[in-house]
C-alpha cells in the first residue's frame, strides 16, 4: 500500500497584522540530515521515501545549516524556552530517575509567553523534559505552560513497545495502549487541531513524534512505500547495522505517511489557512544506523553528525516557497518566530535571550547572512546547577569555520567546513589555545568563535 501524499495547495496569504497565524511544530526523534534525499540527493545508500516532508520543502524553505543539540532533552529545552543549555542547565538527556533535574516553572516557555493571548496551545507526543523537578506527571502543563498534553512523559524504555505503551493526557496515565504509537500521535494532533479550528481558536500545536528513534521496530506495512523484509522482533534484536538501518528508514517512512495523513485531514477541514509549519529533527542520527558520517561523530556528539538536522519552514505565510537557505538557524529561534508570527510585541527581559526571529527569512526580506553571524551549542552532563560536570563541550560556527572546545580540558579543534563538511580529516589546528599555523583570516575566525564559547 502506498503511503499518503500531502500536497499543499496555494492559499490566500494573510498578513500577521490582520490575522493570527496558526503554528504547527513537528519534531522528529533522532534524525540527521543524512536521512533525507533533500539533503543527500546523490546518496548511494538506501534512503526512505519521504514525499510529504519533500512537499513541505517544496512549499517552504529548506535550511542547510540548522543546528540543534546532540541530545533530545536539551534540544527540547532550547526549543521551548529559546535559551541555550548554559541558561536552562539542561545540557543532555533527562533520565527517568527520582528528582532528576527537569524543565521547571522558573523557565518561561513559548506556551507560557502566549498564555495571555487567545491562542490555544497543545503539546502532543514525546515530552522528555522531566517532571518539574520530581514527581509531577502533569509537567507539560505545569512547567511547560501548555493548555493540553497528549503523549508520553519519557523516552520509551527497552521494555516498552510501539504497540504497548502508556499514554498521558493532562497528567492522567492510560497504560497498555495498543495503537501504533506514531499513528496515535498523529491522530491526537489532528483531533486537537480540528477541535480548535471548529471553536475558531487560533492555535499552536507542538507535535513531537517518537520516530524514527533508536528503539528499532517494524512499523505497520500500510504506512510504508518500501516493503520491510524484517519482523518487529528482528528489528529490535538484530545486531546488524544494515538491518537496523532498514528498520530505521521504515520508521521515517511511517512518520512521513502520518505527516501526510495529518496535513491532508487538516486541509480538508480548512484548518491550514494561514498556518506556519516548522519541521526539524531533535539531534543527529544514532551511530548504529550511521552510514554517512565518520564513526562515532553522530548523535551524542558535537560534530556535525550530532548537530545538523533537517529544518524546514513551510505553509501559507512563506514568501517565495521552494527556496533553500544557508542561514545559521538554531532550535532556540523557534520561540521568537512563533511569537513574532502572532504579531505580539517582543520582548520581556530574561526571556528567550538566545532566540532570533526567523520571520524575516520566511518573508524573504533579509539575506541569509543577516540572520546570525555565529551559531552556538553546548553539551554537558549532568544537568542542573552547582554540580560537577563529567562532560562539558561546546561548539560555535560561522559560515565557514567551526570551533569545538572541551571545556574541562581546554582542548580545541578548529575546522574549515567548506573544505571538510563532514569533519573527516584532521582539524586545521587542535590543542589548548589551538596552536598551529593559521592564516590571518583563519585566526580572525578562530578568535571570534572562541569569544562565543561560554564554558559555564
């Protein structure tokens, strides 16, 4: 059975001054740029068929240089707050242990910021930002500020299954769910959005799919374009990288089908008028299914394979759709972009300080180089204030050069991404203070990038 194909038909453009803009943020789980033919048109590796993600790109902007963090929780924290990890103190994944440091009520999220407007806010899918410091299973609403939540509070554990999982609805657990998880998340988003549309509420929906993810499984065959010759048990238990990659690709195809199902249903209901759609991955591809980046330079690392993800802005507000952009965009930018799309004044002190509005890029009124001079990312463990770090590394890049610093050892690696986009070769210089023979232009870039690193 061929998967559903979404086609975004031309709709009347409505300026932000005359109507609030609906926003749909779709977050994929563990998905780097190596997974899509949009980013790898010459790939010789089998890639999933993603007609619906490609349709979003055709009706929007595909960003080539988007950065997230290397881990799911830290990217989610940055997305919700518009703040880098050194401010939120979430620099890695949040573990399901008692009193784990979590996103808390002291952090102002974009849902919080929009709470006093008539915009309805709903979070669907994977939360993975903890329980407000411990024990609060309604954290997506209490700490996240969302009006409604339907999804999973944590990452799925090894004992969980895509057909046997616990669904949380506004703090209440509903165990032993047997519907395919990805389809249920799509259906929840569809139902929630259509209900808001019927009530004539402008809306913001955050849909965090638990896919493709590194809990490998065999999705329902009806969601796939490419037949998968492996059972669910084989996908889960095989140690073969090729088998795992086939199952991983299938999960991307299943998610893509459900994106198409969702958008087709919304369009049929008239719920996509004046709607901005943002699609991105939360971190790079897992090492076990990596066939593109150097080994061990993927999810969980500050190399490009851990940070560079698909990032597309689509929908009716996009001017001159079908574009690509080399702008240095970042997860934190989603906050101000969503707020700006509502025509709401920016800004309050100590809120989303790291976010930069992407609407000028959407409106095609600025050059790519005018958005941000330097992109930045931090990764540290453990999370929290006043704790000794066991890992602390940061990265910064401009349009050409990238600097990685181990903040614990003061060891630097400085790359020319134009000449070495996959960081396959020895860096231009490495070591404490990066001693080496740099050209004046390289030294100037190194100094500028070094000044951006916080190491705190």
